[in-house]
């Protein structure tokens, strides 16, 4: 009985750091709010539109996220159909620029797998999707946070609501 008690106590003591670290979703010393600034997981049955996204590397050594402009209306639910046409593994992460920058630093420290609804990691040639509802206006970012990929150009702006790209706005000058 004494050996069982000692063994159990020892096992609990060894596993405590693992439980304290949390899952990858919350293991960076942060607490995620119920809804992220960028929005929340969308309902696949209530998608407003689809944006096809291609992840790839080019001959100049750049890593790219290619798609139509990511100009989205506040409250819109988007299905991102993502295809990795590159030769390397890539990921697609939707978040604020600041949170992506913070997470990129963490990614450089250790290779991580993600199981968050705002991201997907794809092997070369693989496809997947992220369905997301953009609940807030703002300028957000789609990025690959695998070390070195962001720095090689694998990120792009996601403009929601009033932040939609200025290039889409036409101005008319009237006489004075």
C-alpha cells in the first residue's frame, strides 16, 4: 500500500508541470477571451461566401499567400478553401497582426502543431478549410507562422468592415 501511495504521488508530481502548461491553445501564458478580436469559428452551414487561398513558394524564394483581396464585411462568415501548392509544409493563421507577431516568436522557440479553429497546417499538396465569422471591424492578418515563412513574405492583410482596402473606394471631386 505504501509503495502504491508513493508511486501515485510521484506520478502526480511529475505530471503537474504538463497540466500547468495547458494546451497549445492557452499554453503561452495567456488567457484567450471567449471571442477573439478577429472573430469566432463560423457555422459551415451559414457561409456568406468562399475565398480560395493558395499557399506556395516561388522561384525567387518568396513564400506567398495568394487569393482575391481579403476585404470582408463585419459579421460575414467566410469559408477559406486553402490549398498548399508549395513543396514545403505551410499554415494559414487568422489573427491580429500583434497576436501573430507574438505567436511567431513562440513558434521560433519550438515546433508546434495547432488545433485552433482560426488556423490550419497543411503538408505540401494538401488542402483544407477554415470557416470564420468576422465579428469585428479592423485590419487583421492571414499568415504562416512556421519559422522563416513569415519573413519570406507569407502574410497578407485581412480588412474587415470600415477597414476595407482604400483601393476599392472611388472619390468624386465636385466643383467649389
